[in-house]
C-alpha cells in the first residue's frame, strides 16, 4: 500500500491545501523534519527541504517564495530561513501541525510544562499500554508524529510531548486531554520575556471547548491562574490538596485517585516527591481519557503500570552505587526549577554538580534547597563564575562552593574525592549542555560512564 493511500482522505485534502499551487519549505532535517518531508511528499505536496548542516544549506530566496514553512523545533526563531519567511509573510508551522492536519481524528493526549513533561508523557503511554491499548509516544519524545500518519497500523492512542517552541507553531492543537505539569522560568535565552514563554505553553488550550478536559497542577499558582478561564473540565493533581482528583496522602504514604487509594508510595520506583506528582498527573490523565478506564480493573491496571515503570535515562536516573555512594543522573535538569526539584528529592548528603551554559536565571533561587540538602556544590563550565557569584557569598560557607573548569573528568574525579559512603553525587546542572557536550544525553551518558569507572 502506498503512503498516500494510508492517509485519511480529509487529511490528504488538508495537506494538499497547504500549498495548492506552490511548495512547502521544510527547514531543518532532523528526525521531525525528515518525517514531515516524507508525509508531505506522500500526499503529493511539492517540498523543498533544507538544513544548515547539509550542503548547499538554505536557499533563502526559495524559502521566501514558499506557500508555508515547516520549522523543526531545534531551529531558533531568529535563524535566517525563519526570519526570511516572516519578512515575506510566509506562514510558519511545526511538524506537529503537519501531522495533525493529516490525522483529523487522531486520539491523543497532549502534555506540556516546564519540568516533568517527558516523564509524564512516558508514564501516560506506559499506563495506556498497561490497559491494553496500542499506544505510541510522539513529539518531543519518541516517534515524530508525522511518521505515525504514514504507518501501516495506526495506534489506538498517541501521547504527544509538546515543547513551547512546538506549541508556538501548532495552531490546531486540540487534545482529548491536555496536561500542564507546571510553569517555571526557562528558555530565557530564547524568549524576550517570561510571559512570552508562558504564553506559548498556554497555547495547549487554545482550541479548548466545553467538552475538553485538562489535567493541571493544583500546587502551581501560575498554572491555576493561567488555566482558570479555559473552557472544559479542570482535573487537578496535588501533593497536598485532598480535594484534588489525584493527590498524595503523605500521612498514609498513599497515592490517591478519584477518592480511593491507587498505590502505596514505596511501590512507586521513582525518586522524589516531584515524581509522585508526575505519577498522579499521568494516572489522572489516563483515568479521565475514557470512561471505560474508570473501573476497579482499570484502577488495578494503572497501579500495576506505575509499579512497573522505570526512570527515564537522564531524568533523576540512579546509575549505580559505587563504594557506598549513589550516583544520580539528572542531566535533563537544564533549568533552575528542575535542578532545585531534583535536589529537594535527595534524602542523603549530596554532592551537587551544577554548571554548563547559562540560561539567564539566577542560581540564588536554589539557596534553600542547597542549604537543606547539599554537602558541597561543584560549579563547572561556562556558568561556573556566575554560580559561584550567586551562591558562595549567600551561603556564607555553610555549604562550600568549589569552582572548577570545563573538564568533566576533573569534575567527576573531584566529586568522587568529596563523596563519602552514604552520600549522593547528583548531576542536576540547571544549565544547557552546549558549552561542553552536543546535548544533555551526551552529558548524562558521560556522567554514567565516568561514575561507573568505565
């Protein structure tokens, strides 16, 4: 069967309507850009695809003449091809938008937020599979959504992680359940203001109707303020509020769902209270996605799914215990909020590895967590002088802050020398990785290798 014949007829028409007499320019040829190109070509759309890293690069004159530009999420908004498109009035959309146009009846849950969205996305997909549903993760995690449109077999559910960059260019987003994990400062190296960043996150609810359902963090005042007027039903999760549909009864160490116990906390194999919140958000999203899941059997399958879930690599991932020291890889903690949350989840004295490329946030926001949980802070990479300036004087020696260079091997060696049996070495950088590594995955993999002496 040809790829075109796999497409929904309405989706096929909607794709062809993107450029009825011209061509679509796909900018960026990572996985999502290639998938969008394949999908558009399968629909018979004329495509010009380019990438700055692939000769001959971008033909800006051709992009200026395009009917529409499809931007890969890794392409900065001020990159020449996107700046050219805007200057010439060419609409810019995401690969996600292309895929949603191709699949008008797609059953999907959409997840965004500053922190936790990848874990929540993976958890929701895992729980749906525990309920026996063919499920695929897509978007910022897993398979590009466009690849699903031309797949021989369609999943019963798709779970889509949506970054703020993707949401900015996805005007038709309308999930069956929309999940907002939290809001905290991030990407201030890419957004002019914090409000602009939050506005893009809020686009997840742009097409909400009275029939829509949203799962929101009752403990996050900004989330609640920004979603208060959204149409549809608000389903809340909380670590404290017994009135929320999903909440954590700390006194009894129970995760609660819809007024009844779901799981004992010791049976959830994830570190930190923030992962309790992630589990509650995921379970609640699945619970409300289909009334057929809201049974005693469904509850039992959700509990079993939570018990069988394992930490995602680079997200508060225990990589091993060496000579009594636990090494934890949270390389994905690329902003202050994520790093602070990771540190607050530690129950043992912690050697904190903090550093990388600065993203514009003050490290003083971590002071209380550092005082309460850190044994020492090792500041490294480009941001090391800023970290030292923000933290050292404010801590007044209560927690030492050591400034290191840009040799990760030396950082790990120093951490090993400082850590005693019973301690934790936590990589929670609060920075991007681009000063020393290609991405956070390479940073986390290097941490794991060096921690285990490989």
